[in-house]
């Protein structure tokens, strides 16, 4: 799994599910995916429109500057880890290409 993917999973998933997912590639049914942290809510198809409207109303009620600032603060560590992971993956890929081209 790319480092970036691990950081995204680490930020979202419960620790036990992170290990099961990252190490074993385990897949989960919807209810278990909810428990793990892959998704925030399960909605049966007939209730999807109402759930969507409720989510939209909640976002519209939030004070945008406060919401944005809080979201950035809450996710700052995860975002920094993701950026570092992307840089590591790019550097690793570039190193591997350089080694391959020298060997050829």
C-alpha cells in the first residue's frame, strides 16, 4: 500500500481495522465498514434523499470560516503526514527508476 494510502487509512479507521485493512487487505460489509470508520453513515436507498438534505442543511448551518479553520486544525497532523508520505513515495519511485535505468 502506498504511504499516502496508509496515512489516509490511519486518519480515518479505528486502529484494529487499520491493521486488518493495511496488513491483510480485508474487505468489510457495509455495517462493519461503518464501525471501522470507512463511512460515516448507512442509509437505505429510500431514505437517501432525506439523508442528503439533512447533511446539506447541517453544512449550510455551519459558520464557513469557523468550520474551515476547525477542519484545518483538526486535520493538520494527518495532512502533514499525507504530504510527507507522498514525497516519500515520489522519492522512492524516482530512486527505483534511476536504479532500473542504470541496470539496463
